[in-house]
């Protein structure tokens, strides 16, 4: 999907506020739901993936299992909120992460995919071909970057701002918002 696209800076594959956040994603739901809700902590729309079983409730990108993302940027950033006991996600290349030995690697867990591939397998990261996010969580944004960015370097639309409660704002002499800490 993105192999022939310029890849530098930031490449978003899911933004919960967008008009069609799941446009390039497929959904699987059994005894659960996937829907957009307003998260009270950030006072914003998020995508909620909930279910009784993490393996039967998930979203996957790209939607077509014959396609691949082809993203070469090594940093995966997911702004998610765990909502229940179990939550997992997968990063895949050719059904897992493709390394320079053309081997398929799979991770279930801001991730430096190049570093994880090198440390876990002693090989070099090439590209990510698929991402799956399983229940139970709320998702604000999923994106890749070419390097690790500090909070100050992030574009405004990639920052998560948590509104200060009205009662707190009145004590401080006005309303303001504080950024959500990035890890």
C-alpha cells in the first residue's frame, strides 16, 4: 500500500477523529464491538475495540489480506488506552516482520521495530507489512515515524491533549489543556 509512497516524518494509518478512521482496515468481531465513542479523559472521539476474547475481536490493516503495508519507517507509535483485563497487538511482515534474511518475525506487544528485530533475532528490519490491534482498548492514533521524536517536535495534530477539568481550571484562573505524556 505505501511501498511506493515517500516515507519520511510521520505516516498515519489510523486517526480516530477522521471521517473514515477504518477506511484501510478490516474488522473482526465476535461477542464484542468496534465503534467510535467519546473518551471522557481526553474529551475526544476514539475507536473502541471491545470483546470477551482478544483473538476474536480486532482490527487489521490493510483490510485486504493479499496486500501489505510496505512501511519501512522503523518507529511504531500507538496512542491507546487499555480498557479491560486483556489487550494485545501484532506487528507483521509477510505474516510477521520481514528481516534482511527474508525470515518472518512476529511481535505481540513508541516501539523501535528495527531495534527489536536486531535484539530479538540478530537481523535487520526491512518493513512492516501488517498491523493488528486486538480488544480491549481505545485507540486515538496509530502511526509510523522515521525516528524517535520528542513531544516538542511532534506536529500539533499528533499530540494528545488532555483537557483540564473545569473545577481545576477555575482554581488556576482559566481553562487550559496539557499534553498527554508520550512514551
